[in-house]
């Protein structure tokens, strides 16, 4: 059995309660390990540190859509009471990202829609279709960034979605 060369232990990220910790992944996927706390996911970070997360929290990273090397924050939310549950909050760090995209901060307290609905109408079909396309693009982009980090650009994913939508529209029967 091969032995690993002597190397210094890497620093393990600590998550103090209610304090965001900024991290960036070295690899897109973590490694499942068994620890004294049960099954955990080990992530290597771009700065040489490592972190251990519960599988549920690790799943939130994939849902966030971050890429390798992109900074994001993890906050362990806890009210300080012994028997209270802990919640984990993940957020992308606003600003320019390694893939050339820009993450803008979310607007807190904003209404669901910035465009008021016309009186007497539920929603216009065009608005519904545009919203569906936006949701589809977000889903395609999230999967692209999680499954193919750095190999498929967001603009390529957008073009593929536009092409698929256009072809579907052309093939649809005329009503």
C-alpha cells in the first residue's frame, strides 16, 4: 500500500454562528467521508483549506450554481438556544465572477414583481412565456455550471436554449 508523503495538515474551516464565511471551491464536487459526526462531504478550497458539510448543505452548493474558484458565503444561522435547530444560508458574493458574469446583490423587501399587473387581467400570455423562458435559462445555466464547470460558457448555454426554443416553435403545429 502506497503512503502519502508527509504534508502538513490543512486548515479546517470553522463556521461561527451567524457570521458569513467566504469560501471558493477548488473542485466542483466534494468527497463523501465518514466522520465521528456521521457522513459528511469534504470540500477542498481554492485557498488550501478544507471544509466538512452535511450532505444537505453540500447539496445547497450545487443549487447555488457557483463555479470552481468563485467566492460564495456560508452562514450557520443559530439563535444560541441549546435545543434550537441550525439553518445554513449560502449566497453568492456580489461582483464580477471568474466566468465573466456579474452577481448583483438581492433587493430585500422588494415586491414579487417590479411591473404591476394590468387591472382585470391575470397575466399576459407573453409575460408568462417570457417568465417561463427565464426560468428555463436559469435551470439550464445552473445545471451547466454544476455539471460542466468552466467547460461550457453561460453564453453557449443561452444560445443552445434559444436554438431549442426556436426549433420547437417552428415545429409546433399552427393553431
